[in-house]
C-alpha cells in the first residue's frame, strides 16, 4: 500500500506520536517515547494501540484516509524497567549534560575515570560526561596522574534520579496534545 501525505508546508516527519503505556504514562521520558508517523499508523492497523489524539494532518492511500495520530496508548501494559539502561544519553543526563572536569556543556563525550587501558570497565561507576578537550587532556591516565577529578563521583542512577535531572532539560519539541501526559508543561510556563 502506498500512502501519500497531504498537507501544506508540513512534512510527516514533523508529526511524531507520543507513545503512552496502557496506564497513559509515557513509556519513557529520556528519551521521550516517540514514534514516527509510519510506526504509529502501522501499530494502529495491527491493533496494538488506541489513538488518543490526532494532528490535523492527513495521510491518504487509494483505499483510505486517516488523520495522523499525535498520541497513542498501548493496548497491552508494558512493565517499566526499574533500573535505567546504561547509555551515553543517560550518562549525560545523570551528569546534567555537564563535563565533570571543567563544567563545560559543549562537545560532550564520555570518559572512563579509570581508563580501559588500565582495567577500567564501562559501567555507571566508572564513566562520566566529559567535554572533548578534557577527555583528550586526561587521555589514558588515572585521575591522580592527570590531576583531573570528576566533580561528582560516578554512580548508578535510579529512574527517579534521571527524571529529576530530566525536568531541567525538556525536549525541544512538545506538541500541545501531549501536555496532559507530561510534566514539562509546568516547567515551560512563564
């Protein structure tokens, strides 16, 4: 089936769907659980989601016409993870998108406090956000050798820790139909 998107000056890529669990909470906040319009429509046709809200934008094929979903909820409840996944994004979020050596918020990478070359593991307790210049300056040296110590000791955050930090960094795009399901609306109001 070929689907054509009909709208003036708006591409379907600018119409993601917020994905809610069966209890109407987002599947994840960090990153925000969003599906592209194709995935949202596919889930509707496979009867895996309910459409909660729609955009004014329409997709058409020769045999059907449908408004794009802006919010969908899963029909089957997915039990949320109790421990956040170890990802680059979550390390940055734990460290508030700030280099743990100099406080910069530009050119972030992650640094192994105890370098891998010296037996350091890629774990919550050994990785911190670091700007590229600090990471290069520290190189494969131990903190004492480089005279560079993280501002906070790296730790395995809880989901609550990441949610608390995430409130400081709302997504760049929040559609008005999502506001009833997110807490950023109170952060964004003047």
